[in-house]
C-alpha cells in the first residue's frame, strides 16, 4: 500500500479491527476499543463462548465488562464471531490476544499464536497490521512475521546477509503492543493507562496504532519489536520480585517483632522504591505472574543468560502456602477434625479467576490434614466448586462470611475482598466456636480485631 493510500485510509478512519482471542485480555480490549468508537470484531474459536457473548453474557466477571458488552452488542460496534478466517478477511488491524499457556518446563506454549499467524497468512488479501498483544517471549514477533510470509506465499525481500530486510513488498506489518491490564481492573487500566508501548518496524504501523489509541491521551513509547516484548516480561518479572522480596521481609519481621506494614511505609515513601506491589501475603497467583516468571527464566536461559534471581523469586513464592499452613497449624495445633472457615478463593479481589490461586493449594493442604471447610467467595464459588465438588470433599459452600464462621475453629482470609474489610467482627466472632482469625492478606488492623476478642494472626506484623 502506498503512503497516499494509507493517508486515505486514515482520513476515512477505515480501520477495521479484529481482536483475536476473547479471554481476560482480549474481551476487555475489544470492548474498550468499541467504547473508544472503533467498530470491533471479536473472534474466538470457542463457539460456546461466542454464543454466550452474542446472547449478551460475559463469560467471566470483570467490573464494568457486562455493561460494555450489552451496550456495544446493541449498537453493533462489537461483533463476536467464531469464524476467525472470515474475521481476518474482514479486517486490516488484528490484535492477537490468544492464550500463551506454559509447558511443563516453564517455556511458553505459542501454538495458538502460531495457528493465528498461519490463518492470517492464508487469508492475507491486502494490507494488514498484526498486533501482538498476548504475553510472549522475545522474538515471537519475528516468528509471526516469518509464519505469515510462509503461509501467504508472498515474496520476501532479503538483505545482503540473507536477513529479512523488512516488509517492503509485503502487505502486512507486525507490531508488539503488550498489555498491562490487571484482572479486576482491566477496563480502568484500559481507559487510563500509565503508558502504551508500541514496538513497530514501520511508520505505517506506528501511525495506525497512534490513531487507535489517540483518544486515551497517554504517553506512548515507540520501540522496536524485541524491546516491546521484553518490556512486558520484564514488568511482570519485576512485580513478582517485589512481592517475593516483601514476603521475605515479612518473615523477618515476624522473627524480630517488627511490623512489615510500617517497613513498607518507610521504604515506600522513597520515590525510587514506591509503595505499590509491596503487600505481603500468601504469594502471587493468577494466570500471568507465575507463568511469566517461569517463561522469562526459560527465555533467558535459552539466550545463555543465567537469571537465577528469578528462580529464587519463584521458590520464595512457592513456599508461601506451606508457610501459611504452618501458621494455621501453630494456631490450632491439630487440624484433623476441625471446622475451618475460608474467606476468599479468587487469586485476588474483583475477579472470579482461580487460576494458580494460592488459596486452592491452601484448601488442598487443609483437606489433606483432615479439616472440613466452610468457604465463601463473592465471585469465585462456581470455579472452586468445580475443583472441589462438595460430593467428594468435606467443603460446605456458604452464602455469606457469617455462615462461614458458624461453628468454626478458625477463619482464614485468603483474598482481600472489600466486602471482608467491612465485616461486623463481633457478629463473626459470636458465630465461631473458637475465635481464631488467620489473615493471609493483612486485611484488618490488629488492634481492632484483638479488641473484638479474636486471637489474630497475620503476615509480618
Ligand atoms: C499482572 C500484572 O500486574 C499486569 O500488569 C499484567 O498486565 C498482567 O499480569 C498480565 O500479564 O496480563 P494480574 O495477573 O491481573 O496482573 O494480577 P496482579 O494484580 O499483578 O496480582 C498478581 C498476584 O500477586 C495476585 O495473586 C495478588 O494477590 C498478588 N500480589 C499483588 C501480592 O501478593 N502482593 C502485592 O503487593 C500485589
């Protein structure tokens, strides 16, 4: 496409966007784009999910998502489909948001990305910008490019070293535009990003991405492809490092009778450190941080860089569950035959996601020691019930935190839902058999809980 034709395309705002993969990244992204005014196709091979979306039902919980879905289905700005190839042909900008799960060795499994790249290649019928949004190891964009070229059977210009010298004769560009959305606040993050990173190889790709994101009015960092990919993994690995670091400090605080909350306040006021992502607890979980740390280590090793620092981050994180269980054991002595209340199961608040949630391993550990459980989570109950069906496990699924407390020998807080902060502690205590509260997320002020008559155990305080 000539520069003139591209200018024309911009003038007409003829950007036909498809978001490929409608999971926790893709769906907020697609609906966010629709809200910005871009008509957006949402393509996913999972026809059940697409049917659910078409009938107006979001397949998972995320604040604000359901409203946006209803609005943009009604006004036609969001079109869900399971016809990926049709969606590719109908669009000139494709955001690739498919899953990148991990293999047993920690490496990222890129087969879904590769499959999409093949489909794009086969359906290349004019200029297309392929925007990689899934979290992928560095140099994935190069592979996408190569794969599209191969399957499109288009001529490739090669440089003097036999290197690919760019897309000059090809009707496509690849860009890396990593997402930094956090589950539970994905739309808030989409509409108010700290920064947008665009790894591009051409002016054309840069201008299209600038155009799409212009309404968000935030700093946009332009980089090359590898740098953009690396930024994403580096961000998640660094966040994970902060959490493991503060978890170790919390352990130390317990040994020397110091208060980790004040340590965090004391260091967090230093702008070079900052106060965020320094909450100690039962460890980081979810679909991203644990898998991205492993993938980062694997990728570094493949490149001959020994990133064992991150192996330690992972090891510290793995130990959090055992450490928390030992706190419960120290509080109750014997767990066998005890009724234990569990508040929260989601890997963090405002989501129903339980993937790699440390809470599940804690539940498993308690059950293995013969405790029976009473569990409540505002959103994640269906997921937990699938993993631990009440027919097979001594778990009673409760409809409120107070029901969780009924006759319990201890109540454990595993997710810091806002609902739990406002509980009537006296009512909770009265319902319990023994007033022991083990708080894995430092939700409460120790003085307040002790004043309400609890034996209170938290993290690093
Ligand atoms: C993470 C990153 O924060 C996002 O920036 C990124 O876009 C996303 O992964 C992704 O790669 O898609 P998310 O998985 O939604 O987001 O969850 P986080 O908010 O990062 O929390 C991860 C885990 O760390 C949770 O289990 C949380 O409880 C735990 N955590 C977080 C702590 O234990 N302490 C803290 O101070 C913060």
